[in-house]
C-alpha cells in the first residue's frame, strides 16, 4: 500500500468526533481520549498511531475481515468491545461512519435527536 499524502491522525479523529453531540475530550491510560457521558468512545494508544475505538464484536470481525491491515486487536483487547485502527492506513472517508457507529450506543436520545436534526 502506498503512503497517503495526507494520512489520518488523532487530530483528524478529534475534528470528526467534534461533530457528534456530547463528545468530550479527556484522557484514558495517560493518552488523549474521547468520551460520551463519561464512557470511552476512542483513545489514542501510546504508539501515537493506533486508535482504540468502541465497537461491538460482530462489527469488529467484519472490519478485520474487510481490511486486516487497518483493523485489528491484540490479546489484551480480545474480550472487550473495541477495535484497534492503524490511523495512517484508515480512509478519511470511512472515519465519520466508524465514529458514528461507536458514538450512537453511548449517546442519549437527546444527543441522537440533536445529531439527526443537523444531518443534511
């Protein structure tokens, strides 16, 4: 895979996530994190290039099958509803959908309604 001219990084993730009601910046395990109602949405791993993103186990399997060079997990995350994303390899176009899928189960009805009203 050729390197991207403008790869996704954590700042890109933060900018996309800012479009979802209730997303707050914080920290988790000493790294930058995004939370909704105090619950983890995503966090940057210590390597500075891997994102830990909330997702269910079925979605994780589907993502890993579709793009195993981008989506993966380690033994540590095996039993948690999270997927690891190699940020420089993920598509900018895919990022909003990935974040929305992680955000929806954490958001309350009011936040979802607010988001739906703003959508084009």
